[in-house]
């Protein structure tokens, strides 16, 4: 009986799991062409874009030491479009613009809903962050 209750609780809980390994696979499939294998903005397509790709390893540094979760999620899932290559970023928008049914929480505690592929990709991007050294 206890096992049934635990299973029901797990099934009723929102999917909050972030999987950076899955995110890495998404990154290599959908982002590395522009942002480069290491996320530094030096991918093979970078030269043909009207706006150079961001160095994704410095998102936290450029945001005062806080990963800009809200902005990154909305940029990836298409709610904050960037037209760097004649069409909104990401080019693979259909993949990332699935249903917005997975909650994430910003550092300020504000919830944001997005899709599971975005959650996983953001987990990987957070791992890529370079720490500023003095």
C-alpha cells in the first residue's frame, strides 16, 4: 500500500529533473554548429550569422555571477527571439517549442514553464559556465 502511494506521488509530481547528459546531446545536435563544440561562439556557421553567436561559457560572468536562467530559457524556447540568421533562433524551434509544461525556478524564486528539452539543455549550459578567476 505504501509503495502505491509513493508511486502515485511520483506520478503526480511535476517533472523537475534536469539531465545534463541529455542536454549535452541536444546541444551538439542543435547548438554547436553556431556556438561551437565548447560553447565559445566559434562554431562553423558563426561567420555567416548577422549577429555573432554568444560565448555560452560566460553567461554567468556577464550577468554579475548569476546564471540568467529566465533569459536563456526564453531565448532557447523562442519566446525571446533573436534573428541572427534570417529566422528566429533557434533554427530548431519546433524541437524546443514543445508544450511549456515543465517548471523551473529562477534564483529569485520565480517559476518559469518550458519544455523538457529546454530544461535538459539549460542543465548542460549551466555546467559549461566558466568561473572568473582573479
